[in-house]
């Protein structure tokens, strides 16, 4: 089977996606407030045009890219992914986006690079939530280079046929479906190729609770709650919990990335 | 101060406490109905769970306001305190039932959560301390227990602190709202330490 064919068939789940309304009214985007409906209420202030992404570090073509320049030449497709929040709720989301690997190829990753670091916009004038030191702003995330290059890892620019809602991380965000949702950083303004594991926001805030990898793992509990099960969003008040899958159901695709690693140690 | 307090005291003198129980039953019933009919957003169980917990905390704080209001403002709402306390207890029972039956659902996981998760352990201890208070919130117990009754009911101070700490710990990151509640509770407990100068010291 040609790799291209495997892709087209293999990466979307056939589970029924959540509605656009569910996906765009129930968000964690603390820059706009810590309540689940705060982002949908407050994020309209975010200016997304123009949008510049700084690409720096160990790359051949560093620079400040406009969104159009950055995404030029990328092949967008729909990817219907399970989305599992570290808070133990889950959704199914039809993203539109392109593979991060393609973007990395475009900017040219140099041989010394081992990790990719990302940064969310920090705009105190547009983001009411950053007045409070809930996290050490700007929001930062990172992936190991092989995780970043995995074909499941995408840069998303839309949901269903809509452009990415601001509360979901417009205009461009990361989606890593086998990791807890907070790894999928929103509204990216900086991508850095680096040789050391970059600091990441939740890990800085509480290293005991949030590891760098943060792979979905039903056997490794969050210190304050079990990760064995999850509440699917959208089922009403009598919805049954369901069992959380290893790597959020992407075990076949990604387990090899972590061969030989103790996942309860590298959580 | 009495110019402010007297009209309130006069107005409430004839108002019995029992309607509070009926009024107090309305919000939970309304919340449950909103949940069943799909009007609580996309995650109704969490909304119900959190709202009942928050309302319970409000009632707890309201009941803690009664004696400072009488002492420092001359406003006497003591006849409503039992209703506030019992309503608080019922709301927290509701909060707990929603968590047990609609959220966690699995008996094995519930017990694991209670012993393993500090914020749930703390919440459960706070709840357990409320049980003797709810059971003795009646005239017969007051007569029967005499002085002991007042001592037992000081457990509410511990419950209030545990409730606020439970709220702080369950949030991701250190958030401002639950800290404000803890601050309010600590302030309400601190004013009780102000020595009463009017009492003759002999």
C-alpha cells in the first residue's frame, strides 16, 4: 500500500463528530478566562489578520512568516480525531489542516534539532485572562521532533467547513490526537527548532501533574483524578462514561515512538 | 447602626423561617430540569455538580454571616440560621449525589477517588463533619445537648475551611475565584476572635 493511500484511509476515526456548537462553546483557552464558556464569550477581541509566525532556531529558513506564506504549498485535508482532555472529558472533532511534517520540511530542519517548541500569542489588550497569573504566559508547548513529524500531528486551520473559531485557537493551532488536549497549543505565533527539551506551560505550573509527554494513558492517573475513563461531551446528563484508550486509541500508530520508555516515569 | 438594623429586625420579626425551605428547593429542581431538557450547555453534569457545590458554599457563608451581623450590626437573623445550615447540607448532598451517580458512576472509582485524591478526601471530610450538625439541627437536640450543642456546631468552621480548600484544589492551576471564597470564610471566622468588650469580665 502506498503511503499516500494509507494516509487518506487511516487517520480519521469513523466515530460521529461532536457538533460545531459543542466544539466551539466548550473550550479551555485560559488567556480568555478559565471558565469553559469564557473563550467563546471573550475571544472575539483577538486580531487574527494580520498574523505572523516567527520560525527560528535550528532551521534553514528562519524568519517572520505571514500566515499565507507559512501555509503556502501545504495540502489541507479533513482529519476526524478523538480529542481527550486531561480533565477527563472527550470529543470527536473534524479538523481541517495539514501535516506539521510538511511545514517542517518547508522551513528546513537542521540536523542538530531534537525538539519543536511552540508559543501562543500573548496580547494583554485582547486577552482578559492573562491579567491573572494562572500560568506563566505566554503559553508554551513542545514536541519531540519524531512526534512532531508523525503524520497524525497536524497544524489545524479549521473545524468542519468553517475557519478555526478564535476560541479554538485561530488562525492556526497544533493538534496531536494521542496526547492530552493541552499539548495541542492554540493561536501559534512562534515555532522554534531546538536541541533541548523546551519548557512547557503546564509542566512549569505543576510538574507533578503534567509531564512533558502527556500521552493519553488510562493506566497513569492524574494525581487528582483517574484517567481510566472519560465523559464524552454531548451525551446529556445521563451519558455513560467510557473507557479511555491507550494513546487515545492511536496506539497502533504511535506506540513505537515510545518503545523502551517507562510511560509512568515519562508521563 | 440601630437606625439601619431596626427596620430590618422589625420587618423580619414576623417572617417565619419555614418558607426558606420551599424557596431553597427551587434552584436545585430548576437546575435538574434544565439539565434534563438540555439547557445547561454541552457538559450539563459538570454544570450541575459545580453549581450545587457553589450554592452550598454560598449558603455556608450566609450561615456564617448571621452571628457577626447580630454582633457588629445589630441585625438579628438568627431565626433563619438553621434553615440556611440545613439547606447548605441538602445542597451538598445533592452535589455529592450528582458526582456519584452522574459523573463518576463507577463504585470502584468512587472509593479510589475518595482515598487517593486530596481534594476529594478534603471535600468528603468537610461533608462528614456536616452530618452531626444536620442531625442535631432541631430544638429537641438543642435542649438535650445543652452546652455541648454549641461546641458541636463549631465544627461548621472546619467544614467551611475544608469546603473552600476543596474548591481551590479542584481547579487546574491557582485560580482567583476559589481563593476569594477562602478569604471571605477566613475573614468571617477571624471576626469571631474579636474580644467582646461589652461582656463584664469577672
